[in-house]
């Protein structure tokens, strides 16, 4: 990215971080450039609003004087853009214009966009605007803003909406809601020892590091749906909140692919990706690909894959994002220029600091990822148990039907599943059981769309255990199956609408499987009827329920008889 732009933004962010500190104040940050053929490109960085209002005049003057020696200023040509900016956010508290480097601004546009996107992930309270005007086009893009749920760590305001991270739409099934939020886990504070050469360079303060991890998309409400971890990305930020964006060597984090105990996290085949192969709008500092062995958890039988609807098949790929925040304090320095110099040193030599504290950093990263993946591994274990149970249930049901000497009973089973042969019956039973198990929905309070803001904590202010407990053990509402939107039309007694994939009553469970087969073959969009038909249907509900109850009682008697015969044969 444009080196001059980094220097200007570093100066501004260090001023705000040291002078203001709070991350709850809103405001605006604008980066605008005009790249016309007849004149050199000019960039202007401006800030306004409460988020930077506490910057003192003396500190601002001192910082700008130092900046002007590195990036010579020029006259601004963005009067129209600045006027609109001040109309929205108030009077300017910082504005700085300069000529762009020799490289084309249009060529750098994507890099600037990725940088501002990364910057917005730790400044969720600030509306960041990027505008570029050329001879032929005008492009404007906005990042972040004061709306949406967020957490605060080390004076950084971090959005928890998956849309802010450029991820695909949150996962959902049918009519059930999705969870657009990420639920973070905060790590402990790690005090780092500075290498001797950095101390000799004048850094005599204290450095610490805090980690935070998220896993997206959220699958907590669909506990039985198969999922797999496909990617691990690490985002590193300097003390003032500047993203490193591969501006410095990250050999230590890249070495984690071979030096970290991935097996303890339940992962295998974790490989560090080359910097040029990292894709996406975030431009992670380091990214790892995770290869998963496709077993029974992530694939169905060929017959089911051919017959089941697309949205029911395939595991959901989740991404683990690890934030690494650095912090530096020096009680013996008070000049803003000293802090800006410290930021530059940290950006340049952070890799050396990580190597110098290698064992402690690896243990910290291992710990935060283990805590974040705890629920993921629990879901994986539960899924394996379900797979084992499903095969037993299917084998038992198929054996009972195949061994039955009652032609009427066998015909009733075939008719219920709408099949004509035993082979089709096996496939249909497996498909129905998979629908019931994977489609289980359990609403979580932490996933409620009503929760707009998550007040965040720094490690010094709260207990990690209590925070994790609040996220991992929330009160749950009753579970539902995916086809519950047709309960009013299926006329199935309530005792059949089981919230768990397996019931202790085998007869009720088997009937649930047969009922699910009929339900999943119906259109799952709301059924449309004229008002007169709806009135007649409502009048017929008592008789329909009575008929359904009678039919179910007859089916139960048949199943009980077949179970008795089956036990006698054994």
C-alpha cells in the first residue's frame, strides 16, 4: 500500500490512541484522492467527530510538524468532498493533503480498500470513507459505522457482525433464523520481553499482547448440522490499531504451521499459505488452510446425495479468526513524537519480538484456539455418536420391516414412505432420518437478533471464565425440527413432534421417521388457500386430529406386534 498514506494514518491513529483512548465515541475518517491525467494524484486524510475531539492542539501541532518532514504536505483540492464530510460529522480536527507516490493510485486502489477494511475492524465506532475520482469514474466506499454489535478490547472497538468480515451469508435452514453474529473468546494478557537491540534503540517501556478468537459462521442453533474448519487466519495490530498488512516479515507466525501442536486442537494437515495466495478482502497477515478428512460426518451415501435437496447436503465451512493486539506503555516518555517513533519500530521489528518470546506466544495462541474450538470439538463428538446411533436405528427398522410376515404391515410401511420396494425404503428411511437429525433447531439467547451490543472487556477488567460461561451456557429455548412450519397442516399429534433426534419410545420414534418422510416431500413454502377453504379446514381440524390419532394407535399396535414377533425369532 502507499507508504505515505500509512505514515499519515499512523500519525493520526497514534494521536487519537494516546490523547483520547476511549473507543465508544463515534466520528468519521475520510481518505479521498483525485487522480487526473493533467495533474499528479493528491490524497487527503481527514478526521472529524467525537472520537478525535480530545486531541490537544499542542500534540497535533507537534505530530504534524514531524509528519511534514517525512511526507511533504500540499494544498488540498478536495473542497467539495470535505464540505460534505464536515456536514455529516462536524468541524475538521485533522486534515492532511499530500502528493501520491509515483505508482498509480488506481493500481493501489484495491490495496487501500483492503487496508481501510482491516482498519475498520478495530474502529467499529468510526465511519470510514474512501473516495477516488479519476477522469472517467468516481468510486466511493464506506466501511464500519456505529451500528451493529461490537466488543471492545484494549480501547479497540471490534464489530461482531459476520458481514463486516466479508463472509458469506449466515447459515440457516428453511424458515428458521440465522445468527449473523460472532461470539468471541478473549485470551489472557501476555507480557513480552523486549530484545536487547530494541532496548538499545530507546524502547524501555513494557509490551504486552492480548488475543481474541472468533468462529464463523455461527452454528450453535443447528447443533447437529455437519461442519468443518476450513481456514485459520491471524490479524495482527500495532498498539495504535494499525494493521500490519504484510508490511513486515511474519516468519514466526508462518512457522506455526509446523511448530504448533495442532493435534491437541483436533486438527490435522494444517498448512501455512503463501502470502500471494491469500485471498479475500481482509488480506490476513497469516493464513492457514485446514484439510479435513471427509468421513461419515461430512458425506452421505450416494443414494442420499442423489435424492436429497442441495441445501440439506454438505458440511458448512467455518473460519477461525485470531486477533493479536499489541500494547506498549512507557511512563518515562510523554512526547507524541516518541510514541509515533515507537509505533514505527514495532511495525518493523514485531517479528523479532515474537521470536524472542516464542514459547510463551505459542502457548498463548494454542490456548485461545483451544478455548474457541471447544464447542466445535464437542459438536464433532456428538455428531459421531449420532452417526453410530443412526446406523443402528436404520438397521433395526429395516430388519423389522423385512422380516415381517404381515403383508398389510409391510404395505402400510411402503405407503407411508411412498416407495415400492425394500431398496427404495432403505434410501427413503435414511433420507428421512437425516432430515430429522440434521435439521434440529435450538434457539440460543446469545444468537438472538435482539442483542445489538456486546459490552466487551479487557483482560484486566473481568474474569475470562465468567465471560466464557455466559457465552457457552446460555438458557435455551425448546428445540424444533426443520419441518415445524407445517405442523398446523400435518395434523400430527404433539407427542410426535419430538425435539430430540431420538426418543426413548422406539414406536414413537419410528412413527416420527415415517411422518417426516411425508412432510419433507411436501413443498416447504407456506400453503396458500382461499379464505373459504381455510375456514372449512379449521372446522375439520378436530375430526382430522381424531382420525390421525386413531390411525397412529393402529400403527402402534402393528409395530408392537412386529416387535414381539421379532424378539421371539431371536
